[in-house]
C-alpha cells in the first residue's frame, strides 16, 4: 500500500515514510492510494477475533512495509495497557449502544490510536537509528494520550501545545504531572485553533522540521486515523452477532478525525454495513453548518463544557474534501488556499447531496447536553461525559426504526466532574488512574500564541 498527498505534491510513499512525515511536505494530508474493500467471507472470519487480532487484520490491509510478526507485537503491546478485557466494550443503554473507547491509560478515545502510535514511532526510530521530537496541539485529550504514548520511549521527546486555562483540570493534570525530562507542556495564551495553527505552520517550515526531526501525533498523522478505523469495524461485527445487517454511528467530533475514520470504514465494508454517520457537535458548529447548509466558514470559538470540541478549523476535513472532489489534488490545493485567505468554502448542490449520503448532523448546546446527562442517568443509571452526551443527544434524535444506533463514548465522565455534577447533582466515581495524580507537581511553560516563541522553546529543548 502506497500513500499520496491530498494536494498531489509528493510521489507515492510507503506507510512507514508517511508515519514519519506526518504532515505531507506539500502541506497536504496523507491518504492511502486506494481504500481496500472487505468481503463478506473475510468479515465472517473476523467476527471471532479479539480486538487486538482484529486491529492486526485491518491495519495489515494498509501496511505493506512492516513484517506481520512485528506489527502483531506492536498491536498486542498497545492494547495490553487497557483495563477492559475486550478493550472496546459495547454497552446497550437507553435505546442506544454506547461504545466505550475510554479504557486506556488516560481514559479517552485518543489512547486507542496513541498507544499504538507511540510503539510504532519507537519501532521505526530504532530500525532507522534516528531520533524524533514529537510536536502536537491538543484541546484536551490528545495531549495526555500522546504523552502517555511517548513517555519513556527511546530517542524521543514530545512538545504538546494546549490553550492555557481552556482544558479541564483533570486533562491538565494528566498532561502536566508526567515527570519525564523529555516531556514538554506548552500552555499557549490563546485557543486550540491558535495552537493548531502554530503546529501546522512549524511543520510547514521544512528546514526547521528536518533540522529538529519533528514528528506529528495529531490526527494529521495517518496512523492515528488508521487505528481508529478498527473500532468502527469492531462495532459493526458485534452487532452482526445480534442479527443486524447495518449500523449507524453517532460521533461527537470537532476535528473531523474520528468521524473520518468512520468514513474510511464505511468505504471498506460492504454496502449498507455502515448506513450513515451522524456528526454531533456543540456550539462550535462549523461542521454542522457544512453538512446541513453547505456553509464551511470560520466563526469565533465558544468555550463550552465539552472543550475537546471547541474548534473551528477541522484539521482532517481536507481528507474528506479529497474524496468529495473526486480525488482531485489540484482542486483540494486550490480550495485550501482559498479557505486560508477567505475563511470560507462553498459547495454545489450536487456536492451537498453527496455529503448527505454519508453524513447527517446535529448541533447540541450546553443546556441540551446537561439535560441529556441528567435524563440518561435517571433512566438508565449510566453516566455520560459531556462529549459523549452530545453524541447521544444527536443519536437519539436521529435514530431510524430497525437500525441500531451506536454512540462513540470518547471520554470517561470522571474527566469532567464539574459538568457531570451540574447535571446529576454529584461527581462521577473517580478511577484510580485519576486519583493517583492529585497532589503531584505540575510542569508546564506558558507562552504567547506566536510561532517564533514556540520555535525558540523547541530550539532550546529538542533532543
């Protein structure tokens, strides 16, 4: 399997080259040259596999330059860190299925990809005899998951930017209490979009990137998306066991990476296996406006109780545009250049009809989110975190008769105790993984939202 850029400026490269490149050198995002299709016969054999074994089979379709036994070891080690025997359990509650993606080290769905990616980076660096300085931006969960995926690994340092004072206290604790000299938390005086823009601009400086051997852990790295494709296939297989021939997913998302993985799975699986993907978002509704009105235009970031979705620029959206626009890299490049200068993209009626065959969407405000957490708890005893509650709200509103609706549960409710308490009158039970962080020393550096300030810090601390 070879990989190409959404902007067409590089020749086809291998999976390993793509992982190490992160953002394509032409400024685009990497994608497989083709998405493989999975037959019914293959699905029958996959139905009996454990989650790690399924991950091996799915990933093998996209990875051609890592020996199978090595890939098997990487996958097994990644998911050995999870505290549930099934890794990703599926729980039925309140007329909807909850896919719990939060049983990893940082209690968020990002662990699914980043435990794998950390092992993969170490493997590739050791094989090449090289080093890497990982650079990423986070609105909350990516940062801690990336740090826990990378900490203690050979030949690696990590620099994570987060918006100062705009992540939850638990998320901040998870990032800033890691006592590793090669872990650097940079609290940026701005929004997540500021952090993300800084990271993309630094990666666009090819001389700086190469001099410091920068690597990406944000979902601009294709390996992140690939690891997330697996759980969409897993959920479909679990519901096949119950006699369903198709499934609809509701996905709380801000950066479009999680739901794009579902789009890839939808193209892989037989027609109708994943009928539709419901994109659930909060007041930061650029993706909702795109799907419902064709309005992909910048707005102001609104702080909410679901902060990981407080985003206006969806960094993975470009990958979807590549397919929407007929895999035409010239059009993608021109479109992204136009968006950068004008802050807006427009779409034809035919294009929007195509979008709506893949996606539906609903924007859920904070009042609805709190109401759903409270009602769902009173009716089922199940506690939702505010991000998952956004997904559940949208999913319940858009269910189709006879079609199971699966909501991706992206974080443990204990990561957002204040919001949960507002909704149900008490904080959720605190897992050991969180309780043991309290009282630990925090380490971070506050910096202005300027590219040069971040570059100067990397210059001083890169390995």
